[in-house]
C-alpha cells in the first residue's frame, strides 16, 4: 500500500467532505453542529440551517422525521442523537428537505474524536433505490398476476375442451341416433333444431376455449398458434391476416410466447373491431437476439396525441404492461386515415428448441 503524507490525507479528506453527494454533519457531544458540507446545506430549509449555525442543539429535530427501528417505520423513541457515545453503522432516517418533502436516507453516525466527542453524521439519499425497488416490486406483482391469469385461463380452457365440449358432443351423437329411429315428423324436426343449437353452442365453447388459452401455444409454439388463430379469424369474420414468420427457434420461454401472442391478439382484435379493413399484416421474425412482432393495417387510424381511441385505451395499456414484463420495447404509430402499426421487440435469453 502506498504511504501518503498527512498533508495529502488532509487534502483528500477535504475533497471528500466538500464534493461528496452525501450530506455530512459534524456534531459535538451536546448535539451542536460544528460543520456541514454543501450537500448537507442543500437539503436544509433556511430556518433549520440558521438554527444549526446559531448553535441550537435541537435544530436537527426540526428536519428529522424519525428513524426506522425494529418495531416502527418512523419513530423518535431512543433517538440516535440521544446517546453521544453510541456509534451506529447503518440505519434509515427520514428528513424533511428543502423543496422535496420527506426523503428517506441511509445514515451512519460515528465518533471520530474520543477526547472531544466529535461525531460525524452522514446521509445518503435512498430516493433512487426506493424508486427502483418500487418499479421492481410492481413488475414482480404484475408478473404474478398475469401468470395467475394465464394459468387460470389454461385450466378453464382445458375444462371446457375436455369436459363440457365432450359432454355436448356425446349428446349430439345421441340426438343423431334419434333421427334414424321411427318417430313422428314434428318430433324429428325438433330433434334437428336441437342438434343445430347444440352444434352452434359447441362451436362457441370451442372458440371460448381457444380464446382463453390456445392449446397450440403450449403444445406447438407461437407460429402454430398464430396460424390457427388467424385461420379462425378469417373463417368467422372474413378478415384476412397476411402472416409471415421467420424464426430461428421453434420454442421460446413460456413468458415470452405468452406476451407476444397476447400483444398480437390484442392488436389484430383492435384492427378487426375499429380499423374497418379487410386485411391485416403480421410479421414475426428473429434478428440479432431479439424477437420482433409487426402488426399493421391501413384503416381508420387515430390521433396519437389523444392516446385514448374509442374502446382501445385499456388494450394499449395492457400491451405496454405485458411488454414491460419481458423487458420488451413496445411502440404504436397511427395516423387518421392512414392506419396503425404496432411494434414489439423482445430480447431473447435463449430458446428452448423442443
């Protein structure tokens, strides 16, 4: 280790004291402020600063809103300043700051001169850490909610397909048998009507099962799920989906597949419902470690500055939230009379080639 002269050390300490982003206070054992750096002055209201300079031992109480103890989030019980001989390596404290309100700080208080009882009190702003933690907690909560939704959709989809649909199919078989028995004409007509009603209901149940969670998404992956879904849309609504996929990997992480499918599903649904078009273009491709989704129509469009086109506000918000869950980039471009483009770019951590 290189030795430094007392003068060099003193200069380094002065630079640390003067240029540090941490607020630094020096107190005597009575609680009087002996000195503070610029960062400390910056956070104090004028009257608190003046009281500290004037030597008031209670001035810090005007700005401190308590510290976090093992029992309470904010408390003044057994104040950290009440024991002049006690050193505390790290604790959390709340200060009323100039122009920013109450801010959480990570604090430490240490005696640096036993003879005089001088102590240094250092504060590090935790606002950014709290903001990051809150964002992380929000994302984790949203992930759990969406996963629970998808799991429940999968369960209901399976039950509808394997349970209700199979029972109805069995009933249809029984009805068809009746048609070949010797029965009155009016009864036969009623049987045929009932058969038709059950067929329509069976189609609705199968459709609902797919909408809840398509089995092809879990069994075969994105491309197969998209092709199945788009065929169904064209058959039932007449909307042609011009779909092309260029994928290097057959399967991706379950969360990525779910997000991309749901975003595309919502985008195509919005085009079907509001764009007034006969065709939608969907492109899905992998490039440079990213999975890209492109959905475009040449329909009515809407004004982007409003960001609340009729009936689609919640859908746009939902697509953005889902994209955030996989660290994806979501963009939407639209212009009245020129259509809408939805773009999703998702980073890949590696595919599961199964």
